C-alpha cells in the first residue's frame, strides 16, 4: 500500500512541475519560503502513545496556487505492537525522522488560503522494546521505509494550521501509520511589493 501511495505522490509532484512549465502566468507571491511547524503526533497502532512533532520545510512557489518543498520532520512518540498472545503493548518513546518531498495546491490567492497536499519519501522509525506480562521482552528493531503523506489545512497570512496523515507499511506487528495536527509559521513567500496595494491579496 505504501508503495502505491509513494508512487502516486511522486507522479503528482512531477506532473505538477511539468504542467507549471507549460503555462505562463503572473506570480503575485515571492518564490522562496520556509515553513516551521510544531504539533501533536499520534500513531494509529494498538498500544501506541501520542507525542509531539517538529518540522521544517523549505518550499518554492511555482505559481500562486502551487508550491513544492522538502519536509523534514521529527516526531517523538511511543510505537505500539501486538504480542504473541494478541495483547497490545507500548514501547518506549523515541524520535522518528521523515524526509518527504511535497506538493501543495492552494484554492485561492487571497488572505485566507485553504490547501491540500501530498508527498512521498523516507521514514526512519525508532525501534520498539516492551515488557511482557510474563517478565520477558519484545523487541522490534529500528527500520527505514518508504511512505506517503496526505494533508490539508489553511494558511492565513504567515500562519498555517493543518492535518496530515502518514501511510507507512507495518514492521512485523507494529502499525507505523501516524497523523499530525500542526500549527506553524511561514517565513518569506509573501506578496510581492508591487501587488500589496491590490485589495484581492
């Protein structure tokens, strides 16, 4: 499943770049920006525990409505697993890293800008070690996997709020999918000076 999501996201990014190259249009927003996010991260597997995430994402505005970037995200969560006797246990919290090329589509170029986005990249997931009721332990090593990401939200001026879901294949009995709810600041990428007097922006 994660290969399908990754391939779809990659094709979406490439087709967007190609399509933008075929059309000329006035670009009201500055080309370069950097997005910094923080928020709540929650794995979806049994026995997992929520934590926090931090992300940094340099981006390029291809047009007023399309931007591409590279999301670098760190999430501190406790991954869960299902033991041999089918009980859910939680491992210790650890730091997971993600490096995901992204593309966003904005529905407007006004002050309030709803958006949807997608991406596909590399997820470095921490190992899981948990104690069992019999006094033993269960251990799942750290892994690096390909995965996909879908997101939606809204940008108001330089403030951005969003929800994203990461789809990553299982590691043995560990469900690696997780979602995040974030709020962030966008540095740069604002309206060009010559368009600031226009009431539409």
